[in-house]
C-alpha cells in the first residue's frame, strides 16, 4: 500500500469515527440549556426552566420538561421539545432550525393566545423573521369548551419571503369527530389569503379558497356533512332527532368586519325526527340580517314552501317566518308519527304560518283547515283552527268543527306573559262519542253514548281551574242504560268537586254530590248519593227476568267519606212493600256500615207473608269480599206467599260464608206441618249446603200419618251442565191421614197405605233411575183397589211406567205409559177385564140401585200436560146383566112382574178430547131376546167440559101400557092437567096388564141437556105405532068414563067432567116427561144415596 493511500484511508476512518462520536455523544448541552433559558426568559419576559437537555449540533437537541410561567397571564408546560438543527443555516443557507417539534403539550386556547401575544413584534412592515422551517405539535391536546381537541399532528411549514407562506397539515379529533387535511395560506402585513384548503370533517368535506384580507372575497363549499356526526360536537342535535346529509355553498364578499354572504343549501334526512327530503333554498347574510328564501322541501311527505328572515341587530333578535303546507295525509304521516292512532285518518288541506317580530314578542297567525277528518269512527267536517299572536305574548285561539251534524268550538286565549302561561279557554261540543273521549284522554270509559260538553279552563296551564258540565240523553254500559245523566264539576289543583250530579236508572232519579281530593299520600273521597222510587218490575224486565218475579218500589242512599284506603261506607235500602216471585215483603229496612276493610249489616229486617226475616253479618273487603251473612226467617206463611193450595208456617236460617266468588251457602228450614193440594205432611225439615256449584241436600224429611217420607240428593252445577243424584223413600204412607185436609175429603173416599221408592241420577235435563209405587189395598172415590204395583223407570227425559197392575172388584187392571219431562208430552194405555160392575157402582155411586154384570174396557190416550191437551179413545163392554133398584127399573118391574130391566150386552165407543168425553155412534144397549120393555137404546153426544151434557138418545120402547091407559079414558091426562109420569103409570097398573093384548114398540128419541148437576130432557119424540089398525064398530052416542082415584092424580075430583078433545099420546108423554125430567133423570142417573 502506498503512503498516499494509507493516509487517505486513515482520514476516512477518522471522519467516520468523528461522525459516529458526534451521533452518540452529547455536545454543547450545557450551553444550549443556559442560552435557551436566557433567551426565552428575556424574549417572553417570563420565568423559564427546563429539565435534561441532550443532543449535539449534528443530530439536534432534545429538551425535557420546559416550564414557562408568566405571572398572571399563563403557565405553559412542554414535556418534550425536539429541535432539528440546520448546520448550513450558520452559513446563511436557510433557517437555523429545520424542525421544531412540541410533543405532549396539554394546554388551552387562552394559554396559547397569551403566549403568542407575548412574542416580539417585527419593526415596520417587514414580516417577522422566524428562524424555523417547520413547527410541529404532536400528541398533544387543547382544552376547548365541551371537550379536548386531540392533536395527533399539527404541522406548519414556514417559508420565508415577502409573505409568510404557511402550509398546514391537520390530523385532529374533537369529541370523536376527526378533521384531517391541508391548508395553504399566505400571511403578511394586511394580507391574508387562503390559497387552498381541503379538509375532511367526519364523512363530509369542506373546501375554502379566497382572500380574507384586506377585503373578503372567498368561495366555500360544504358537501356530505352528516348531522349525526356533528351531534358529537353538539349532543342536542342527536336528542332532537337530527340526522342526514347537508350541503352548503358560500360566496363571501365585503370584509371580515362587515361580511356579505350568500349561497345555497340542501338537505336530506330528519329534523326533529321528521323526514325531510329534497330541502333546497337560497340564503344571504348582510349587516346582521339573514334571510332564507325560496325554501322548498317535503316534510314527512307534505309539501312545504316559504321563507324566513332574522335580524341580529342591537337588542333582541327579530324574525319573520312565512311557511305554507298542503295536503297533509294523516295516514301517510302515521309512518313518521307512530303516535297518530290508526283510528285517525283524513287530509289536512292547508297549514299557514305567518309570524314576525322579536323572538319574545312575535305577532301573526297560525292557521289550519281540513274539510274532512275521521276520529275513532266519528266524522269531523269543515274543521279549522286559527291562532292569532300579539306582541304582548297573548295567543287568541279560535277553532270549529262539525261533529255528527253539531258544531263544536274551542276558543279563548293563552297568555305567555309572566312566569307561567295563563289560559282562558271554552270548549263547547255536542254529541261527542265516549269512545272518542276515552281515546283522547287515555282513560278507560266503560259506558257508551254521546256526551254534551261545556268546559272552561282558566288560570296557569301548570295548574288551571277546570269547570264544566257533562251531560247525555243516555249512556249504556254493563248491560244497563242510564237515562239523562248530568254532572257539574270543578277541578282545581288536586281537588275534583262535584256540586251536583243526576241521572235516571229504570226511570228512578239518582242524585249525587261530593269531593275527590288526590293530594296527599292517600286520595280522599266525600260523596253522597240517593236513589228514589226504583221500580223493581222495570228492573226485572230490564234483566229479562220472568214477569212477576219482582215488583214494588225501593229507595236507597249511599254515603262515602274518608281516604280511599280507609273509606267509610254507609248504605241504606228501604221499601214499604215489595213482591218477590209473588211473595209479599213489607217494611224492608237494610243498612250496611263500615269502611274499605269491612262492611257490617247494621240493621236488616222485613215482614214476609205474615212472618219476619232478620239479616245479620258482615262482609270483609281486605282480601277481596269475604261473606259472613245470615238470614233468619220465622213463621213465614206459605199460603200468603204463593198462589197455590199450600199451607205451612216455615221457619229457618240461610247462611253464606266465604269468598264472595265462592261462598258456602247453608240452609235449614222447618215447618210443623205442610199441606199441599190437601195432602198433608207433618214435622217437615230440610237441610242443604251449596258450595262452588255443588248442592248437597243432606235430607228433607216429613211424616205422613206417622210414616217417614224422605228425600236426599246432590247436584253439581260447576260444569257445563248440572248433574247429580237423588233418592226418595216413603214406606206405608197413610193416605187417609195425608188427605184429611182436603175439602170434603170424605167425598173422595181415599184410604189405605201407599209405599213410594225412587232412586236416580241426572245430568243436564236428562236422567236415569227406577222406583215403584205399591199398595196392598187402597180406596179412591170409595173404589177398592188391591195389590197395586206401579214400576217406574227414568231414562233421559222420559219417565216410563212399563206395566202397572192392580185388582179391581175381581177383575184385573193393567196400565202402561210415559211422560217426557222435557216436553211434558205423555202417552198412556189402560185395560180392564173381569170387573164385577155391581159392587163397583155401589161403592162408587152409593145408590140404591145397581147394574149387574162384568165389564171389559180399553183406553189409550196421548197429549201434553202443560198447557193441558189430550186426545184418546176407548171401548167399554158389559157382558149382560140387569138394572136393579133404580126408579126406572122399579117401574119396569111393576109392569111386567120382573125384578129389573135386563140387558143382553152393552157396548160403548168413546173418545176423550182434552176434558170432553165423546160418546160415538155404536154406543148401544141391547135387550135380551123377547124383552117386553125395550129392544135397544143408543146414545151419542158429549159430556163436558164443566159437566155439560149434550146427549142424543134413541131407542125402541114398548108403550102399550100407555096406550092402554089412554084407551081406558084417563081423562085427567086430557082435561084435568098433566100429572106426573109416575102417577100416570101407577094409576093404571091395576087394569093395564089385563086390558092390553098386544105389545106396542115405538121409536123414541130425546135430547139430554144441562149439566150433570142439573139436567133436562128436550125434544122428546115418539114415533107412530107399528101395529096395524083393527076395524071397530062405531062408538055409541055417549061414553061413560071411569073415575080416577084421588090418590092417583092429586087434586083431581072423583066426579068426572066432560073431557075436552083428547091429546095424542106423544104429546101427553112429551108434556109429562119434560115437566118432570129432572126428577126422572135424577132417579135414572142415581136415585140418591143410602
């Protein structure tokens, strides 16, 4: 290696080593610290201190913890200052400091402003000489109102020249809103120009270009600025429902002290949560006056146009607002305003706002009009509202609408002067639906109808005095109708006073008055009400109760007083006379007293059917109504209570205990004797318990002639249909003792003993069960019935008697049938055979005479028990016998020397329709062969109703006896008056049988009319003789008539008078029979009892 090369290499190594040493070695730090402290102290006239200084002229210096304090003005702390030096600046090539970086600064604008104002000023018009190329602020924060401005980097490139050329780089964040970008500006002397600026603010951009000084001539744009991002700077924007994208153009003229601004604006988004689309307008500002013109937008789909202006001169700002809107469809607005109920629809045709003046003294009008709106099914037509503002802060309100053909008004004033707005308003409306009132008030109104409202609102809006009257022709609710309700009220603060209220319920007047106070811990109520003359018959009809169930008038009163959690109650009901299901109830007096925890029956009494009823007990209200009530009845006379043949004096107790929704009701009744329809039972007592739809009849017992009659059972009505079981038992019931209270009981001839047993179950209107009625021997109408056996069976709604049997005077009786208990229809069949008629008639009729023979009968019928209707038919056959002991039979015996009237057979065809017996054609009695009295006798017609007789009788009867009597010349029949038929017959018995040679059978017919108690024969007809006439000699010139004994025809002398022309036999018989038909029929039909 040459010497020259070695020297060069050594120098290079020396330079590198020197550079390395300078890079890692601190040099001149003490001088820097002392000189920097001295220069800053002198320049800023402040106290300066710093911590450690490191570095050297090559790499620069790093100063820690610089503190600059100027008493009374600022105190600045810089954790770190980085200084990058420029060695060439020593030679005059550029600034001495290439970059000055302040790191970790934490201060506020006031501190910075004080520091800047303390910097030395350049002399003359020359710009300040700043020996720094670039100044940076990194990782610092600036305390601003509302939050800190976080500075990642704020860099200013200071190019020296005639003007200070500033190149700013920003990377900032304030309250989470990022701002980044570059600004290029010139500043010096009186000149300030922004050459270019492009910043991103959140999602939007801002650009400005132009002169600021000496004159203002600049243009700017704002594009895509999101209001929800600006809400980070101003939270009320978010709270006010502001969102969307805004754009703005600005053209600035004038000067910074007197700017002239104009431009355009646009917006799409939401303002106060209201959708605003395609908002456009022009704006301008000059001399503290701002104007927005040609403003157009679609607000919630409603076209809006107009403008506004504001003057910000001395004093209070003044504004002018003119806006018009049209065709606001409430249905479409509901998409924006969910508060608009779906029951509200229609179109607001126009809205106009015209206001001007100071912000605290606006004057002008706000008007709106709608031709047709619908609120909860109610149509509002020709609606308008007008609000007129005056500068004094008084708003005059006028509004009108037409509701159900009736005008409604709201008018008055609201004054905004003073600390609290004052109102003086009047609301007047007719036929306002309660449904609409409930919807508007948010309260549940359980009645329906139309209301008339007259309401005044006066005083501060925070607590006005509200008075008025609410009335209605009628209101309905809870299945009831309240007539003519009217309430006068006054609401003041927390007190609601009701001076008077009235209404009608089923025509009875109701009045009330009182006060409700909601102030304090517990609301208080003081209310009095009266009910006068409530007609229970109208109440029953209103609840669709059976007619006649309730009647009479009742009065009532109700007093309520005290806090709602301890409300005092005094209820009273009274009536002079009531009727409950026909039971007369008199002197009703019921009183309940207590509070919101319990009610007690303070008094309760009434007179019921000659007896008395006393009420007692209490109702607990703590855990819901819990009953402990009792009714004590004494000697209630059933014959006065019900319109039935029923006699009894009943006493007993009814108790209700437990929750009102599910109480246990027990009943115990007793009576020494009960007589129903003349049938009496002794020692009656019954006990039953009801709980949750289940009725348990413990036992109902009585004594019938010393024999027990009992009924037990239960019913469960808790399900959809009631169901249960029952058992009836009555062995050896003495019928004579049970029926002794029947009027004329002896006439019915009832006796013997009867046993009844039945056991069954039921569900709904259907049941099942079986039993029987038995008797070894009993009498009915004095007829002896033996070995009665009547089995009973219940299936569904049908009670069936399959085969009932008995013995009747040697014969047998069998019967079957059924009754449908649901429809009350029935059907029955009865047959009788081999019955000895003679003892039956003797026992049944009690006559001297009788009819011998045996009877056979059949009868079937069907119908409805209620209302009663029946149709049936049957036959009766007699097997041959005699009519003995009746007067007509005795006459026949006298004629023929027999012991009665014989018959070969008797047959009857009959029908029964309701209560009428029809004897049909074919009802015939036929005589024995060769009978000399008659051959046949037929009867057709009806018996009933009410024992009426309408019978047509016809037959073939032998009248030779009467022929002989007439032929013998009984003048008494012709001339002495018509005697009795018995006298006629009896008077000629002596010779008649000897003097008549031939039988004379003739057709005889007559009609029986009247009643069974008073009958008569009408229209008697005797046919001509069927015997061929014989030739006889001419009568002598003079006849001798035999005398008639005085004892034959009463009142006829033995001396014979010249007779008048003799009457025909038919006429004589007719007169005799019709005159004494009653006596004759009485003899034939009964003849009297023994």
